[in-house]
C-alpha cells in the first residue's frame, strides 16, 4: 500500500473534483438543451400569434379562452347599466369615462387585452386610448357583444339568466 503525503492527497482530490465538475457541467448543458427543445416544442403547440392582432374576431377570442389561455383580460367599455344587463363572461367593466385610470390601476401594460363596446367605433376609440396610455397588446373584438353571441360565446348578466 502506497503512502501519500498530504500534498499529494490534496492534489489527487483536487484533480478528482475538477473531473467531477467537468462531468457536472456536461450533464447540466445536456439538461438545458433538453429543456430548450421541450420549450420550443411546447411553444409551437400554443395557438398564440407572435404578432398580436389589432382587431380580433369573436372566434379568435373564444379560441384563446377555450385553450385556457390565462394571460388575457376582456374589457367592456360600455356604460355600467349595459354591462350589468349582459356581457361576455369574465369581462371587466371599464366604461369610457374612466377607462385609462381603471386600466392603469388594474392591468399590466404587457397583458393581452380584448376590448369591446357599444359599436366598433367606440371600441376603436377605447383601443386607441389604451395604446396611447402605454398598453402594448390591445385588440378590438370586431362586432362586440352581438358578434360574440352569434358564435354562442358564453355571456352573463341579468338578461342572460
């Protein structure tokens, strides 16, 4: 049996540790590459467009909701009485009179926002105001609530009961 000095034992241990660190780095890189491949594959399955559309059809919104996409908000910019009567399920009341103040207090500027109002013109005005206020991903729901109801989108409120 060979006797080693403490210096030799230290050098041998240091070399062994360096070899283990090299192996650990290789395994870590392999794991990161595998995770990256999975993330890329999952990203290809998610039906979220890379370029957020300025105008969305009710079917586009319904597809996002059916997919279970959580990172979106639906804003109803009609007056409060119209909102109370009937609205897209899950919509938030944001009347035009205080739209920007409410939006800044309740929403992230990077969140996907789907907006509808009494008319496409009112919706377009709301979308423009939100973009001017710094909201980056805002889409007008073409046709508003009537178009949503035409595709059998879920609604809630006093009339829908």
